[in-house]
């Protein structure tokens, strides 16, 4: 994917539709990737994203210690990798190697972007006060990248147990909503 | 819609794909509806939902005071109502009347279900500690309803400014993920 710098003010439009995402992390020379669907926008600009990362995931410790990650948005071409990444643990394997994904150096965080995803959001942990109770992290997006040639990204929306809806038809209505 | 009681353990599968929802509230004999996209699942069972409701919305006060609401999930037939509801204020009008929607008595909360939505989740406020800082409410779903005849609901996913993706094709992969 040919990603270029993407305005922070427009980041909400990438996550608000609710796509499954791949979260990449790096810590002490190791990288990891996890599949995540439990996220929400919390502020337009600077963009804040709230997300649940279970303590059972190796990524939980990577994120807590490094305080950085990248939220990568895949399209349906990557469905098998999305499910495969969700079904194994980074404690045992190198997920970039196993799933043939390309780590790309980020500009502001040590976690790598995933080259094959159409958008990538470099994030820093902004608030951890709900981590103990709910595993809920609040992240600030500090740099965004997207392939803007993709006008209607066929994102994946997880309905549970490996069943996804693919983003289909576009409906456009006059609105004063942001 | 012919909704019947829906298992709480399966609620996550309704919200995890990220559909735009209509939140109904009731307080002191008045009802209101707002359009919302900033929500995430936070726990499987009992189902917890985190959501941002701006203090500019009349629904913010309704929810804070009544501590109850219903999260209703519309499909694309209701796209015009979804946008219309997002573009006006319940301080001035009765949104059920204006948009021709049917208030249906809930079983456990005073807020009404919206008859025309294929699923409705009765909620109570469970945690308000991030309300002051982020307008972020954590809700517990106490009773769920869904029309299970609708196998592939054509939900709406907001990409900003009145542009939605409609849930399209279904992809099913073998997975051990919940």
C-alpha cells in the first residue's frame, strides 16, 4: 500500500465505522501484532482512541511497558491474516514473519507500521486509569498514514467467531454531523 | 420488527462490528433519541459498553440524571432518520413524533425501545468516572432484544459527514476467537 501522511483531524473517519484493526507493538527488540475490535473514538483532535486489550494478550504487556503502538486498518484481502493473528500468541512466534507482513519504520513511535494495511495510526498511551479495572487504554494518535487512492476501503467488521461483514455499498446523506 | 429476548452472552456480536446506533432516553416524562457512533464493547458478560455522549447533546443530561438508556441498532432502511436525528435537538422537538418512530415499553428501564430497529439493548449506567474528563459512560446491558429472522443486518457504519458504509458481504473463517 502506498500510504502518505494523513491529517489528524480526519482520523475519526477511519475508525468510527468500527473496522477490525491490527495493533502492532515493539518492546526490547521484539515486535508483536494483535487483532482488535473493541475500540472507539473519544476525541476528534488530537484524536483519542479508547480500546480494550485483554491481559491475556502478549500485546497487553508490550503496550503497557512501551506506551506506544500502531493501529493498522486491514481490508478484506487480509481476512486470513486477521483471523490467524487472533488465534496465536506473540509469546511463541514472530507474527510479522509467520503471516508474511512487512514491518515499516514509523516516524514517531518504535512500533512498526504494517505495510499491507491501507491505513496506520501511530499512537502513544494517553491515559491508563481504566486499565486495571477494564483493560481499557486511551491512546492519542500522533501521526497518521493512509493510502488515499482507496476511496471505499473494504474493511472487515467482526460479528464474532470468525464471521465478518465486509463494508459494502456507500450511502451519502446531507448532514451537519461531523 | 418482531424482536424477542436475546441472550446477553451474544450481545457483543451486535455491537462489535461498529454500527451507528440510536440511543433512546427518558426522564421526567420526556423522551429523546440521539445518533451515536463512538461506542465499544468492554466486557462479554454481563455485557459492558463504553460510549462517548457529548455534553452538547440533550441526551447527556437525560442519561446522567435517569442513569438508563436503550441502545437501538438501525439498518439502512432508517438511514434518513439516523441522519435527521443527528441533526436536530431533543430540547426543541419530540424526535419519536418527528421521525415517525414507535416508542415501545422496555422491560427493565424507563427509556423506550425503538420499534423500527432490529435490535435494542436496555442499559443502566455502570461507571461514570470518565464522564467529566471524556464524556465517556460505561453502560451495562441488562436486557437485550433482537429480530433473529434478520441474519445479515444491513447496518450503517459512519465514515463522517453523513457518509456511511452499509454492511455487505459476509466472510466466515475458522476461528477460535470469541
